[in-house]
C-alpha cells in the first residue's frame, strides 16, 4: 500500500515561512515525480510545484516562483516544499502527490495523493 503523509503545516504570519514535508512509502520513490498542490474553498485544486524523478528539473506556477522551493531526498523518501514570504492568499489545504510521468503539472497526471494539510497565513 502506498502512503503519502504531509506534515509541517499550521498558522504563520504574513511574510513568514513554513516547510512542508511529505513522507512517502510503498513505492519506488526515485522513479516518481513529486508534486505539490493547493486547494481553497470554491476553487479547483491548483498545481504549485513539481520535481522530476528523471532529471530533477523543477516546475512552478507563476504565483509561487521565487518564493517556494521544491526539493526531494531520495534516501529518506521525502519531498519538501519550502515556503517563504507567505501571503494571506497562500492559505489553503496543501497536498503532496506522486506521478509516474517525467513532466507533470496537471492533477490528472498524478497517481498517489496525501490527505492534505492546512496552511493558514494570517496576522
């Protein structure tokens, strides 16, 4: 059974930072692209960032480029999302996901999903 477990969320002030972690098990982690998504009430789940399993190339949505950094540790089977300069509009439920595709920026390309973790940016 595949498990994807997010951690590191919570409440942070605008301008602050958080690092989300995604611990994966039950799959060949090094052969899956890892991605992060965000969902807010009334909106579709939004792609944020991905890191390819094949060549390590990263992709970011424009709204987080320069503020968020995706990374992965293939020894510990963990993906990370470092979030800096957080804004209130970054509030939402964050999901990690794994895709068997080399390039994956759409939710339909992802095979496995975590349960999501709340991030709230507010003073």
